[in-house]
């Protein structure tokens, strides 16, 4: 059963990068998910699909996968270019602005 090792993306609703410093090993399910007709819950017959293991580094996750005979695929994160301005947030309220400040 394959697994994937990845670093989770930041929450789209927040500007911070919390919970993105660690790496996850997550098993990929072989079977499709099904909907329970009574409760409407989505379930899977494969219990390994419920397992997510957290690691401090990519190397630690790969070492764990090798030690336990798990064939894993590593998905490297796509880094975002930092948006750093010279004056920072205070530049919005600077008194020495060259143009008119409208807003």
C-alpha cells in the first residue's frame, strides 16, 4: 500500500503559517469511500486510510517508511515568494509619500 509524505499547506483562512513546520505520512487508500445510508457519514473499509503520522523532518518520515516497509512518495511543498516591502506596514501611513494617499 503506497503512502505519501508531505508538508501541509497553510490554512487559507489565516495569514499565519502554523501547523506547517512538520511532515505527515499518510496512507493512500486502495478502495473507494462509501456513504453510510443511515447516518450519511463517509467511510472507508481500509483502516490505514485513517492513519496520519507526524514527523519533525522529511528524513525522519522517510526513515520510518523504510524501517516499516512502506513504499512512500515524497511531495515537496511549493514555496511562496515572500512579500517583503522596504517600509513594511508603516509605509501605508508615511508622511513622506510621493503620491496622493487615497482610500
